[in-house]
C-alpha cells in the first residue's frame, strides 16, 4: 500500500482489515468523527493517537509513515564501553 498522507494510510489499512470507521472508533474509544477527521486530514493526528490506531490495526512500526516513527538516535559509546 502506498499512501500519500497519514489519513490515506489509516484508511487503506482500516479498509484492508474490513473495518468501518465506527468499528475502528469503538476499538480506540473515540467517536467515529475522530476517525473520519484523521482520514480526511481535517485534524492532524497526534503521535500517541496514531500509535493506538496502528496497534488496533496491527501495523508494525517499520510500515508506519516516516512522520510517525521516532527518530533513531546514534549514541557514541563511552570510553569504558568502547574498551
């Protein structure tokens, strides 16, 4: 699936799993209008809400849109760890 927006990404995965907006909303404990607003990009989805959506739709993090992934930080080893 190739989605251009986060809303399209959510919609594509929801539909692929045979869920209505209402069914997904019930799983998330939100109103159907919230799911509609996210899918139609009327409201930006907060990362913590996106994580809940991804979990409800069983989407592994490597498949998430770049904007929703946490950046990977490179940490230099300390002198004792490097030895």
